[in-house]
C-alpha cells in the first residue's frame, strides 16, 4: 500500500468515525478463516458492518476525527488484529459478538467500544453493552409504564362494579326472604 492509498484509507476511516456515534473494536486475530466467514455472515444478517483495518491507519483516523480527544483512551487497544464493527443501533455489534460466542468460543474479543461519547474498554463490558435497549424498545417500555396505572384504575373500577352488583343482589335476596 503506497502513501496515497494510505491517506485515502485514513480519510475513509475518519469519515466513518465522524458519521457513526457508535463503533466497536474487536480482536479477530486468532479466529480461523472458516469461523471469520461465519462471523461475517452473522454480521451481514444482523445489519452490522465489519471492516478489518490496520492499527496505525485507524489511530491516524481517530486523531483526525471530530472526537479525537474522546478516542484517546482507545489508542491503547490498537494492538494486534483489529476489526471495526458498527450498526444502526448501539447494541447491535455487541449482540452479534455474543451470538457468535454461543458455540462456546471466546472469540472475537472486545477490545473497546465508543457509544454516544462514552468509551468502554475490555471484554468484560460486552454483557452490559449487549443489554443496551434500542430506541424502539425504550419507547415500548415507556408506553407500557404509562398504560399501567390506567389499566389498574380500569381493573379496579370493573371489579368494584361486580362487587357492588353482588352486594345489591344479596341485599335484594335478603329482603325477598324476609317478606
């Protein structure tokens, strides 16, 4: 790769980092060719983009990007083979990694992630990142919470009406027997 191609790649990576508020860095160095193809297939099916990049080019792109100061903590993770993953939702790449690991493998390893101006380092943060809810899931939770009190009031009114009619019926039957 000559200098011109490297500069072009750095510019592409810089644009990628500026456009995406969420991306993950993963270590795929010890994954076999067959397994990496399976991982790429899962990424494609889930709408997650994956690109293996050179660490030096990625570091230069991070330094040129709009969030250069925020990316400073991620520079230490740029060792060995690095794959950049990004998707429409912040948790999509983490969920793909967890799904791929379901067969018992511990690879790919999560090196770090940048989610909405927050940096997560290390593989131990994968569980918390995969548990992040999407925008639609959060909206559904809020709607359910807002509907809950109304459903409780309606349920109480309906059950109260049945109790009241039962009391009236019992009282009317007592009056009939008393006569």
